[in-house]
């Protein structure tokens, strides 16, 4: 028998069982009304192309998503929300918190928001994996950056708290891009004061970040100490995933013991698998809470994939594990997220910024697919 001869007893392969085949069918249901409208507006604003260009959707001046390497960089080339009073017109606001004076080793995360915006231009809105188009199905804006005070941590915290509260209190999902991880404290403070009920936190990091002070200040090693002092942010609802290594664990672990936070190390994940780890995280973070916030430090992913970060620690998550984990978390719904510690001066080929961008996109795509945000909202239980 030749190697291509079929075993007659075996069921014939059904192409319809493949994910992509299902997505081919589902694509028409997503629709393209908004994308068509954006194309018409681009033609209006950017002049019709020269006569030799056959595709008449192309314009003379770039006014849309293509070419990816051209145009003005907002996140996913979404509208710039210049008047922040208009933010309530959107489902999601991308906001930069370009602060890196909470850094204890390599600086540079102040350039994180711009790096994520720049690499986001690579993507269109459709995900084959998730079967969603976040440009078509979600109203996103880029509200620009928060005015941080470069040499003053506490004033910066107040500025970030006020900005995040402004976005969140208007019913808009905030995507806050740091900056170093110290910004998570004001991010959480800004949300918690407008939340009815308790807030759970799922925190991805190689570092535990829960000591009270570091070198006499509230640096990027301290935010979860201060966040869990907020009355409706309980330490028992803080889950820290992918923690470990040789940096900063000792003072933090003492606090984690006192406060009874849940710390899941990389070794735990090796033993139980990422799915089980996330199931535990969801159970702990959601217990008696009305919302959960996702804080994602890019250094939770192995340094081989994330060279552009401030406090590298080998032995982290694989990108596929991280993306799967955040999709599982977003499936249950979250109230906001931050993505921190991308330091472009140390990056290689934008790979760290790109992974950070993908974490955000996979979260947003899942929130749309599951009916938490955007056009499908309310269509699922
Ligand atoms: Mn970290």
C-alpha cells in the first residue's frame, strides 16, 4: 500500500471541523458597514487616487488603515479623542501613562505607549482566531497620553488617577499603557472609587510588586501594597501569576503572607498547566467582587520574547500561554486593563511592543466575542 492510500474504516476528513472553515462562514455575519463608511470618509477627506490607480477605494493622501507603514499613529489608527469630554461616545479608550520614574533598574518605559501605537498599525481589526473585527464591532478611540509629572511620583499618581477615573466613570473601558508598573496603583484607585462593590485584580508578572516602599518611595515594586489598602480592593482578591526568580521577591513575599494574597509561580503553572492556573485566578479574583481588573506586566512573558523591558527575569511564560490566559480572563469580563513595563530603548525589532499590543487586542477581541463590549453586547448570557 502506498503512503497516501486510505484506511477504508476511517471517517473521511471533514473540512468543516476546522476552525478556519467555520470562520469563513461566520465572516459574513460580522458585516462591514462601519468599514465601508470609513472608506467613504477617507475618499472624501483624502482625494481620489490618481487615474492610473485601478482600485478606486485608494486615496491620494492616506486617511485609513493602509498602508500599515504610513499615516498618523493612534492605537489601531482609531480616532484621536482630542476633546476628552467626548470620550463617552466610545466603548474603549486607549490611554498612555508615559511615566518611568518608578523604575528601579532600566528606564525607558515612558516610550511604551508610543511603541504600542506604532506597532499597532500593522494590524487590521479582524482576528481569525476569535472571529471578531474590533474595528467594525467596537467603538475605540485613542485619548492620547496623561500629563505625568516626570520627577514627581505622587503628583503623577494623582494625574493618572484623575484621568483613569474620567474615562471609567463615563462607562468607557480603559486600556492604560505604561509606563512602569507603579502606574497600576493610580489606575486601580481611579477605577475603584467609581465601582459599586469590590474590585478583584489579576496580575501577571515575574515580580511580586507588593512591598510598601522601595528606596524610600512608592516605586514600581510597591503598587499592589497600596492598591490593596483601598477599602474596596481586598488583598484576598489579588491573584499574582508567573511570579518568581531572583528579584524583589523577599520583601514582597513577607507582605503577601501577611495579607494572604494568592501567588501562582511559574513552577505552579508548569505543574498544573496555564488553564488550571487561570481557573484558580478567576475563582479568587471574582469572589464577592463586582468587577475584575487585569494588570499585565510584559516581563511575565519570558525575556527571550520580551527583551524590551525594565527588569528582565528569565524563565517566564510562553507567548501562547500568556495570550490564552488573558483570553480566558477576558471571557468572564473585566472592567479595565493596564499593560506595563515595555521599554522600547531595550527592544529588538519591536517584538516586546508587538506582544503587548497583541495582549490588548486579544483582550478586546474576546470582550467583543463574548458580548461584554461592542456590537454583540447583550447578545450572550
Ligand atoms: Mn515585573
